[in-house]
C-alpha cells in the first residue's frame, strides 16, 4: 500500500500540472473521507455523554472535527 502522504502529494502535483484533469481524483478522495468518518462513530455513554468508538474520547473526536471543519470551510 502506498504511503498516504505520497499519494496526496502525487494528487496535488497532478492537479497543479493539469488542473482540468484533477476532477479524476475526486471519487478516491471522497471515498477516503467517507471511510475515515465511518470508522469514527458516535456512541452514547449516557443521554448527555457521547464518545468516539475508535478514539474513545469525547464526541466529536479530533479526527471527525478536522474532517467536518475542512468540509465546512468549503461551503463558506
């Protein structure tokens, strides 16, 4: 399996070299985001206390927050 940083660097380089072709990477990037979010699911300890099933920290975990904040920035 390729290193994630190498894969992302390759995608960025390809997007810079041929911006009109960078749309080809979108399905793979969306799949990666969906897979990450699927791993980090919200679980309830009580009605008021929720945690991440993967990280075992308060919900939303840093991973979910980072992804959703980045995606939220797209809409702004």
